[in-house]
C-alpha cells in the first residue's frame, strides 16, 4: 500500500446467522455458450435462452443479412470476444414483444468488440420495433464499436416506433458521425463513453441534436470533455449536444473527480462550501464541532456529501440551506444529489437547531422560465447521524424544510428522499421529520424510501402534506417493520401498512418516552471502512474499526467476518458477539498486511 487509501466497502463479506431465517427465492436464468454463427443465431432467436455468451470470435453470414427476431429479453455477452458484421451485409434486429436487449462484456481482463465492416450505404445495424405497444429498452456496456467510415448514426430505428430507453456505458465508438440518431429513443444516457473518428479529424458528435442538453444525457457525477482549437474543454450542462462538435480530438463522457475537504472551523466550512462546483463531486467532512454564527448556503451541484464524522453542527442561531441544482444560468445541474451522512460511531454525528432560524432547509434559487420548465431529478439521502430540533415553541415542529419556498414550487422537480438510517428528535408536540408543501401548492413530485430510523417526540410523525398523503407501504421496503408508542407505554407494530403516513404518530403522553421506529425484520449494517494513508517505508500497519449495527427487529449473532482479499487484509478476532436491537458492535478490526 503505497500512498493509497484502501476503500473496503465492497470487500467485506458478512456471514451472519439470524434468529429468524427467511426463505430465498431464486429465479433461474438460462445461459447458452456459443462459438459459431449457427449456434449464435439459434440461441438469439429462441424463446428460452436469457443469456447468450460468446466463447470465441464470430463473424456473421457473408452471403446474406443476419436476423435476430426477438420475442423475449436477451443479453448478448461478448465475454471478451469480437463479433464481426461483414462488408456487404447487415445485422437486423426485429423486436416482436416488450423486452430488454443488452450487449455486455462480462470478461474483466479482455476488451470486447463489435467490428463493423459493412459498406452498403446504410447503417450496419437495422432495428425495427414491430408494434407501438411494445416497450423496448437497449443497453450496451463494455463493448467497443469500430466502423470503417465516419458517416451514419450507429444506433437508429426503422419504422415508426422508438426505443424507450437507450444506455451506452464503458465503451468507445470509433467511426460514425454520431452514436445515436435523435429519432431512435425516448430517453438516452451515456456513462464512461468515448466517441472518436476512424479516418482522421472531422466533426464528430455524441448526438447531433439542437434541442437535447448535456444535462439530459449524463448523470450528476459525469462530465463531457472535448477538444476544439483552444484545447480541452468541459461542456456546460446547458450546452446543446449539437454544439459539441469535436474536431481536434475525441468526445469523452467520464466521471468527475471527487474532492474531499475537511472543515474544523466555521470559516473552513464556508471556504469548503465555496469550492463546490459542477466539474467535481464534493465531500465535506467535519473535523470538529462547529456552530454557525452566520447563514450558510450550500449550492448542491452534482453529488455533494456532508459527512458529520461524529461531530456536531449547531445551526440553532443561523439556518443551513441547501440550494439544489442551480447557481446561475451558466452553472446548473438538474441531476444533483445531496447526502448527509455520519461516518462516526453509532449516530454520534449531529445537526442540532431550534426555532425558525435554526433548521435545515432544502430549496432552490430562482431561474428563467425556460429553465424552470426543464425536468429536474434531485436526490436527498440521510445515512446515519442524529438530527434534533430542541425547542418547544412555534417553528420547532419539524427538522427538515423540503422545497416549501416559492422558488421550487414551479420548477418541475422530482425529489427522491432516502433515509438509510438515522435518529431524529423533535421538541414540539405534534412534530415531524420532514415538512413538505401540500400537493395543491406545487408541481413537485416526491418519492420516499425509509429503511431504518427512529424519530422521538410527543405526537411525532414522519411527515405531512406530500409525504403525509403517501401510504406507509409506499415509503418503506417490504422487509421493514414500523413500531410506534402509545400513552400506556406500549410499543405497537403497525399491521396495516396501507395507513396514511400522516395518521401514524406517537402518543402525546409525556410520562413515557415516545417514538416511531423503522427496523428491518433481520439485518446488519456495516459502515464504510477506510484505512489511513501510508507512505513507502512505513513501519506501523494501518488498522481501522468495523462498525456493525443491528438494524433489525431482533437480536442478531455474528458468526464470522471475513474479507475476500486475504492476502491484503486480515480481521483481528474471531469472536461471535450478539448485537442487541439498534446497538453497534466495534469488536472487529481490519488491518492491512505489511508490504515491503
């Protein structure tokens, strides 16, 4: 490990025994391996095989067109091999049902290729959807495409009907004038894609569209980089795709860099917030307790994370406002996401406030009418931490004020709210976590997913208005149970999950603790583990604690904790602790192996 931080999110493999074991449903998938043209066409045309996997390079027929007549969803796995369409013929894809078609490469060590030698005066791949009622989606992942000419559109349709969704990711297209024809899709997305010419420099496009913007075709964590006479450029998210006509080099859709900034004082926090921009995703991590002595506004552009890291952010005197998606007319991102998380132990990181000024607000800035009408999809995730409004007076009845200002109400917003875990405390009677506007005041749409949480307070509920109008089964997963307290100190499990959110609240009896709790039927949650940086010549092997939290509704026992890369990491103990409901175990440590 040399000048590197090891992120262990994906490599921790938990083998856990639960007190309650649920049945597992397995949907069998039929896979066929093919190494010749005849087997390939047979399996792509049948109504049985889900996945067709190449085991060698294959060239399609050289005496006529090849046709795949599709009546069911199919995945063509190139598996590191090359599929060639010969010079005088085409591949015809005929869609005779609602289905998904995917071209993928499952081989992590070899690049896969679609080699297009066709020189017939028409595009090498012919797509036709046979009926208007068929919904067809196409995804291409990890397949490089090479065409002998710099003309034509790679992906287009014949006839009157379009693809529903078209997705290109992790690939390079060489040749063609553009990747997709504007008449081929209802929606299109690019991720980690490069478009370049085959025969020297000439204008080249992702899509030559005068209406489609950058913001509509890439995710919040991506940018489009291209070259003109002045050098390398980053496309503004407002740019029309037809204006990005690269001549001097390729067009590349790639992930943004991620900047991680640490703030230990209010001034450092303000400075970090001012570094948020559209070209990078931003993580701001608190390094100490901070109290706001002045208003603080975050511009949420792209993916922005505020990590409390076990510290307290006090907004009791001045509120904290997150402005989604827009800074000015040349700097906006209508696919922006905000995450507030706590990488500390046991929800020890906190945001505390009181009164009208002391709260967390989610809002937007005003913008032109043209921009207001564009669709916007924003995300708000809470992943750990404690959030409290401690007052008992007016304006102390909710913690998060979500898009209730006048500016967001007519901006065509869809917001997806996801609470993975957290503790919420409301001081005023009949309070709530989230305050939303009512549905008759706004054109905003909202989706909710509440996984594990506890909200404490007298008469408290999850939320009102848009949220309050949802049913419980619309906002929590199927494997989650909801409990609430009564005035006789009982804890009741909600049986009827069709109950409206606004009708599920605790008692107002102050004699007993009152709360609503969401818990998985069974489940443990493992924190993201980061080992400290080391430099060449280090003598102390880095070590980090693994926080394992019981987010279920019963005690759970850990039988084993292992890592997949045993040559690089080791777990320090092999005990089998039992974790109580809502408790966090910190017994397990992960250590990097010493490297000379």
